[in-house]
């Protein structure tokens, strides 16, 4: 079977790595991919091929698909989903995995998600949606200024500003709605009450009728140790996150997914793909702070090494509405991913720095270095993005997985390398 993966980050390298292990896959492309995706080989020995088409160039991707006839296309990032890549491919007769444009609104519009959650009784923050900055500020004031102000649309994971008092909240509203810091994504804002608690990532594979919950994971969004510094795309993850027993996780899953599935049925939303709720475990129960409509990055890097199923079978079952018969199987190992970033990220940073030590790191037992922002130049692997690598390790305990991930991270170097030293620390406390 021929498979095309869209995207170029660490998530996509992990997807390619896992798909390449399937005996069903004979050819594998990644558009556009990174230096790491191009180093993978399918079980039948075919090298994975990067295709130089951006993941949001729908015309270019369709032309490629018409030429090469992939049997399955797997969408990694949110942008092509929001642009409607799924219906474009389906209309041309191709099987593609991911939610259609309407279903992808769970991520592409926070106002859509918030309205859906409130109408269908999904536990979430007290909130309001506004197109007028004066009304938004008035609502912030009713929360004492302690709130999250969120641009409605896609903003590269950056459209959320947290405020601790009225002045900060007013500034946040102005930044998004008046100064248009996130462009047209900020034409409307969702203001949520500020929630306290432990934040976890949930993932559920869905087929339009059924949702299969993954184990827990926890991301580390801030750039610096101790959750200091700016918000990033994610500086590291681990799974499982030991804040819920299996029974509690099942219960949290039911509280969120049962009304979500019923709401989708009532509203005629056919969600086939990955639902990723960001959840705050508050004193008054779990609350969804946002939905994403794709695999998390770097959550994928810790989920897929633990997944024992054939990923091709799972994604086909999701796309074809057959998930009810499928059982997800997970390794009892813990898994930790430490992101190695370029100095300055998430602000400006240099590119093209030669990366040393990749082979030594990958040779350590229970280690896989997933590439994110990397490229090949003159036969060398160089940095090409803010998040360069996701050094991932698995072991029977979280402590051992954490130690092994850092042992591997320590043998990798490039000029300006920057990473957090406290990934998984909350889970070990
Ligand atoms: P989001 O992109 O919506 O996940 O928001 C980015 C980050 O802001 C989240 O990972 C949380 O750490 C934080 N955040 C978002 N909403 C809230 C909220 N209502 N209360 C507290 N923190 C929040
Ligand atoms: N882990 C953060 C994200 O994928 O949005």
C-alpha cells in the first residue's frame, strides 16, 4: 500500500516512523517532510521519500496524488484540515485520514468549540465570545480580570494571552482585537475564566460514531524550566501522566467524549480523525480549555512508541467508520520526549546550525530521535526551525525513561541549543 503523509514537524516524523513499521506499507512519501523523515525505511526496504510540496499547497498535493495514486493520505497539521484538504482529496477519489473542514472547526474556531461545548454540556470554563472589544473587556471585568483571552481562529498555537488583573486583560483584548497581533484570527475573541489545576492532554481516535481514548500525556508549553518564559508549540511531553488512575481517566473520558459524540450526532458533524482536548483538572472536575483536531506535537512522539497496534489499520478504521471493532493496545512503558530547540525560540533564532551526535543518541537503547525543524545540507543534518529535535526514550518507569531521554539529549549538540531540564518532573514529584 502507498501512503502519503502531510507535514514536516516532529509529529510527522513520528507518524512516518510508525507507519513505516506496518507490513502493509510498501511506499511512503512525506510532503514536505524533514531530514529525519527521509532517513526512514519501510519494512519492505523502500526508503521514505520527501516531496517538496508544502502541506497547505492543496493544488500541488492533489497533482502529486493524481500522479502517484496513494492508497492512504494522512494529514498531520491543522492548516490543511482547515483549508478543506479532506474534501478535496475525497472528491478526487482518494482515501484520506483526518476530519473534514466542518469537523476541523473544533480547532480552527475557538468560538465554534466553545458554543458547541456549552450547548452540549461538555465541562469547560465559564466564557464569552465577542466581536466587540468593549464588550470583551466588560466580560473580563466580571471575572476580576483573571482570564484567558483567545483569538478565535488559527494563530500557529500562539493566539492565547493570559491575564491576572483587569489592566492585563484590557491589554490582551487590545493586542488581539485592536492591534491585530494574530491578524484576522483575532476578529473575534473567546474569553475564558482562568482555571487552576493540572493541565493534561487527551487524545481520542474517532470515526464519526465512536471515540477511542488514548492514555494521558502532558505537554510543557512554556519555553523555560519551571513553566517560565513564553508559550511555545511544546518543549517536551511524557506519557502516561500519573495524575489520574485508569478508572479516573475512563471517567474523565466519558464526561467529555459522551456529550461530544452526542453533540456531533445532533449537529450532523462527521468527525473522522483525532480529537485532542486540552484539559484542566480543576478542584471542581475536568474542564476542556480547547479542542484540537489533529495529533498533538510533541504528544505524538510519546504516544506512538507506546502504541502496539498497526497504525495503518487504525487510521483506515477511523476513516472508514470501523473503530467500534478495534481495540487500542498500549505498551506499559513510560515514554518521555525532550525538545531540543534553537537558541531564541519561540522568538527569532538562527538556522542552518550543524547537528552533531545524532547517531550516538539513536544508538542508545530505547531511544528514538525524532526530527522537527531539520534539513540536509552538504550531507550534514542542520537546524531549519525553532523546535529542532524531539529526543524520545521509553523504559519501564517514568524516571528511567526521563533519565534515558536526557542521556540521549546530552550527546547531541548544535550551536545555540536550548532545552528544558525538567520535562516529566511534575509526574515524578
Ligand atoms: P490553548 O492554546 O487554548 O491550549 O492555550 C494555551 C495555554 O494557555 C494552555 O496550554 C494553558 O496552559 C493556558 N490556558 C488556556 N486557557 C486557559 C484557562 N481558561 N485557564 C488557565 N490557563 C489557560
Ligand atoms: N502539544 C501542543 C499542540 O500540539 O498543540
